[in-house]
């Protein structure tokens, strides 16, 4: 927040801005009570709004205010007014030491008194257990009388997002919130090696920074130079200062102290800044005796420097840029790019991007650029609202080299990001309008490539010939990146569905070939498989595997189910010419987060960067919620455990009971009845019992379960009170789904997939021994039918136009079909009074309520739209229901993410070589 002159903060009146940096904007102000001028540092608003951080800051500020030393700028207090939080400090006139050094090296007789006072300030603070953490020339003021004041003492710790003290055995972290808020994490050129690595800090980190300041004063150049922050950090970690740059007359004691300050090994670094101060004072004493009494005074706090005709006094002030960066990211990048030799390969290094508690990594939203310099990931942010829209999704672009992270505009409700081969474009799926889009990497307006006919639960890739291949629920298709007519490459129905294959979850290209790597998910992890698609034929590679990736090392990486909610990664050698595995598999990674339908956030670059979602939270949780016409929501029962999926909620005709299925996989899916008044559950059928409906009188329940032949799910029914045995209603080798039962006892269901006719609607009498008969059969897919309250019309879904749309036609037969939607729709449901027809968009983020008028056939008005994070509609069954009084809907709300951390491993191929070599033994 920028303050104008005249603004009042309590008793402080703003006079003029002084400067700005990562830790806030600084103003000259007048203390109207004491009649003095002060410096006011206004803290970033994002920081000030965080109650926990503010409380911690106030505690740190009280400690810092206790510092009382002539070489430390005093903290007068903390002021809060009209939402603005500011730190009130001593106003120190004069240039910074950075300005002074800009004019060139500082002569010994002037430099040593300055750094002696800096050492005295550090010594006083260290005695009280306070370390500066961000000591640099820009934080040191040199007053006109030669006195020195060290600024911002301890603020780096006070302003950090989490309490100091990282476990030294853990990887360095990047705090997204800190980076976005502009909190200074330290300046690269003055960071100690342990600070750059994110380890525990003590006073020796200040001693290192002091050595950097001393070296720069004497030489006019940085001890660890670099063109970029990453180059600088690489120098800090791997190289020595150019000791030959020191002036020839630098005293031996000063040289000795300087080398001890800049020891990378903590055990060899100077233990106490007082030792450096005494070496400098001894050198000053010798220097003073050699140039004459009075020329130099080494008295602490008072330095009388000779007048200099130096450039710094005549030059314009220099703005010192504050490097706001995710240090671990820059550090790792520098290590990746550091020169290596055959005998000393680049080190394998890990770091983490950790999101704030209210943010999660969106599942299936992670991509590395072709050159490995950038990472795109999706963030789900909980806004804490009480309505159905309680979170937002956006894609972010993170650049390793600078640590910069920025939002990609126009990517609300986006997932499955992927880069073009040249890295200029980012493709993604827009869940809001169910479309394949692309956006320039450097920013711009997203462009629609193709409107999708069904949800994308697999993946998309951008090929070298400028086309995009996309895996939807049932189809692999290819389309030019600039748009056009899609070409179907493979349909799921072409695979052997009886083996339990359910949908495509992954697709990757194989370099130098036209073949594709496919991951196909089954009804359980054991039915998943990895295969190659070449020449229109599929060649199996790994049974039970998921998410295959070809590595430039000549290996195939794939995932296998591990602990619930997690997968483990394996690699095996792969021959690109023969398109087959040529050796045994070796485990290489554990604990990769997964979400519903085995959606993964994992990426590997060509040169060996690996990134994957991790963290103590994540996965997918489901809960059932009531949603009223005003958009207010209310929890039904309890939130389910992670990965416990909920299916097909159905309210009984009397409104007292709720029917639904719950389980982690099809194999342990049970059918439950929930007493809405008493609040208790009971299992009605299972396992392997799913989609269900009530009969009109509420006495019986029709549901699906795996048949004894293990070829498909067929239809069964049972008394709703659990008494009596279940009865099998149908026998078929194709999956079947109950939709509704008419008052005169006809069960309507859909069945598929017929090689010629696809999915069709069928009828079966529940009151006789009649065989099933077709209700609606075309070469398109017809499913998810709902009967109007008067029993005369049926709403259903068909893809006859190439996209799933909602239609209405007379029931059971007759003329006058109407198309209700024109931009995709699924899961139609009539309100009990027949005055509204509900439906969902293909990705489940929007609920549409269409007004209906009857004259005597229905006609439809403009829909009202409600948005939320609900379980998307399934091709197999509707995922919501309406109460008998029509006042409330019951929805399955979903929180789907892949953890609140992103683990990044650079030079991972070096680790891979070791693991593969060990696995061969």
C-alpha cells in the first residue's frame, strides 16, 4: 500500500517516501508527539493480514527493540492504523555502504573503521541471541560524521512465514506465500552456504556475510560474483573469492580474519565476530601509527575519515535491487547448470515448493518445459466461503533460474497443463467450458483449440508436427494445434472391456517414432496396464502399471500402486526400435501422491529434472452436501476418508433415507442406506455393489454389481430394509446401469458397449418374466435417462452430434424430440413439480437449472447456473439427486489435490544410474 504525504499513522505523519524493498515500503515521517523525524516501514498487506505471522512478528519486534547499541538503528515501536501495519525506526541519514562501494574500493584507512563498527553491532546483537540474517552493504548506513548504523536487524527472521529452525536433514523449501508477498529471504551474494541450502542458521551466517561485506569494501567487487542470482549461489557453494583482488597493503590479520569468515565448512569458520573485530582494530592501530596520529580513529561509533574526492559523493544515488527469489529453486538450478567432469558429475539435489495451508496442488496439473527451466502447476485455493464455490483453481508458472512464480491469466478451472515442443505455448483443459485451450507462455489470452465432447481424464501432449493428442474418457484423438477436425486414433471400446479396462489415464510420445505410450486404468489398480500403440495395434508392456514416461536414459518409467493414496515409481530398460522392455524393473521412487481415478502430478524433463506432488495432505476426499435454491450448502453425514469415493446418491420417495455407494475401489464398493433423521448408516449390499435407484414405493432397491462370470456389472435388486436375498435381474456380458423405475413396474437402464450400436437404453418389466426390450437404440450413445414427474417425457444424454448433449423425447415412444443443450450437458434430472430440468456440464463444475413450460409438450427457457467443486457426472450414473419436495439437491462435493508440496529433484538421472546399477546386483 502506497502512502501519500500527510497520511497519519497514529501520531506519525508521513512526509515522503524513502524507498521500497521486499520487506516493505519505507517513508520519512514526523513523530508529532516527540517532535522528531523517524523512518516508517509499512509491512506488506499479505503479511499484515496473517494473524499468526503478525503475532510472531510482534514477539520478534519486542526482542529487537531491546537492542541498544550506537551502531544499530533503533526500533521505536509498532504502529497499526486503518489496516496498515508499520514498524517505526530510527531515521538514519546518509548513503548506504552499497552507494559508497559503487564509487570503487574504499581505502583501508576508511574501510576498516566502517567494518569495525559493523562487527561491534553484530557482537552486541549476538550476545543477546539475535542474528541479522540479511547483512549486506544496502543494510549499512554510513553517516556524514563517519558513524555506522546497521539497519533491519533481525527483520528477515521476524518477517519469515514460518518460525526459524529447519531440520538440517530436510531439503530446502520454497514458501510460495513468502515469495508471492515479496518477503526477502536473503540476498544471494551475501548468503552463507547453509542459508542457501535452507539449513539451520546461527551467528556464523552473519560472520560469513560480514566477510562478504569486508571483501567488497576493500576490492570494490563482490566476493561471489555472478550474472544471475543462480550463478551467484553456485559461486557461494563451489568457488573461492578472488583473493588476489585484495589490496597489496591489506594487513595480515585482516586477511586471516577474512579467510576465516568465508570458510564454507562451518567447523572451520570463525566462531565469534569479536575475533574479527579485534583483528581489525589491531590492524587499525598499526595503520594509525604508520600514517600519523589523528589520521584514523578506531573508536567504536566514531570514525574520522579523510575527505575524498571520490565518485560516490558526486554520483547519483544507486538503487540496489532486492533479489526476491525462491532460493532453493535458484540454488538447485545453479547446481544443475554448474560445469561438471566425468569424475565429478553434477550433484543430485532435492528441494520442495511448499504451499500455504489453504492451498493444494491440483491433481493432474504439473508440467516441465522442454528445456527444464520452468514448471507449471495448478493450485487449488480454499477461499473459506460458505457457499458451493469455496475454492479456486489457477495455473502458475515457476521459473527455476530466478525463483519467480506468477499466475497464468485465464486459467481458472484449468488442469492437465502441457508445453509445446518449442516451449512457446502452454496447453490445458478448461473444466469450466469443457474445452482444449492453449495460451502463450509469456502471457496473453487463451485460445480455444477444440470443444470437448466428453471429459478428459487422461492426458494431452503436443507433438513435434504441431498437433495435440488428447485422451478423453473413451477416445484418443489428434487435432492440429491451431484447431480443426479431430482424428480418432483409438476408442476404448476397441480394447477388451471385460478385462476391466475403464479409461485412458496417460499418453506420451516416443522420440523418433510415431508410436505412443498408453496408460489405461482399470476397475482397480490390478487391472491397469501400460502398452504401446503403434500402427493401430496395441502391444502390452506392464500389467498393473500406470502413467508411463519414456526417459532419455533409455528407460521406461511407470507407477505401481503402493500405500493407499500413493504410488511407487519403477524403471526398466526400453528398446525404442523394438518397442519393448529389455530388462527387469527397479524401484526408484516412493510416495507419489495420487487422486481419484489415479490422476498423477509427475513430470520428468529430457535432461533429468523430476518433479512430483508430495506432502502430508492431498489425495481426494468426498462429502455429500445439501444445496438449496439459494446456493447454500450443508454437510450430510461426515466427510469420507481419503480416496473413499461416493457414488450415485438417491433420496427415497418419502425423503427419509439416502441410498449411495462408498469405497476406495470397485472391489470394496458397498451399497449403504443412510437414515437422514437418525444419522446412521447400514450396508445393504456389497462388495462390488454400485449404482442404485429406488422403486417408486421405496420398498426395494435396484443396483449393479459384478456378475459371477466376472465379465460385466449386471442388475440386481433387494428389499430396502435388508431382509431377504438379493435377486439377479439380468444376464449380460456388457455393463448395465439402472436409471429409473416407472409406476407400472418397468425398469429403464442403459447397456453397452455394443460394437455396432454403442450404449443404448433398454426396458425390463419387474412384474413378469419378459425379456428386456430396446427403448432407444441408435449408432450414437444414449444413456443417463430421467423420467418426467407425469411419466410422459424422458430426458437423456446422447452424443449423436459428436458431443454429449441433453435431449427430451416422449416416453416410452412418440415424436417431438427436443435438444435442450447446445454446449455440452449430462446428468439430466427433473424437479418433482416438472417446472425445472437440471443438468450438469461435462466436468461437474456447473449445475444448470432450466425453467420448463408445458403446452402440452415441454419447452425450455434460459438456465440458471450454480458453480461448485462437485464430483463430476459419470458416463455410468448420475451423481446428484433432488428431494421429494423439490427444495434441495444432494450433491457429492469433492476436494481433489495431489498434496501441498512439490518435490523437485535436479540431476535425477545421476541417482537413476546408481539405483539401476544397484538393482542389477
